[in-house]
C-alpha cells in the first residue's frame, strides 16, 4: 500500500536499505498530495482511486483502476482503459 503524504515535495524520502538498488521507487504527484510505493523485480503495482490499489490517488481525474506498473522483465506502464 502507498504512503499518502501531504503536498510537501521537499520532504526527505525514507530509504529502505533492503530495497534500494533492487526495487523501483514509484512516486505519484497530484495537486494536494502525493504517494509512493516500491516496485519489486518481476512484480506489478496498481494505481487508481480504489482503496485496494497499491498507489491510491484521490483525485477526480483518476479512475478507480487507472493503470498498472510492471517490472517484469522491463519497466512498463499499462493504461487500464477506464474513464
């Protein structure tokens, strides 16, 4: 699950020594806030307004299930086609 943060883009990021270098760090920014999550090799994370998404973006322009990020084997973003 993502960590929803206030809109302070200068806040220091917390590094997880077990993940740095082997995982992708994913950040999403929108007016009023931002969220972050780790993307492991050969894994996928979901992005959207739904509470069960890995990165939850509470913004009217974002669908409940908006996109999927994948790191298997290459980094890719797939639009889930919702409107």
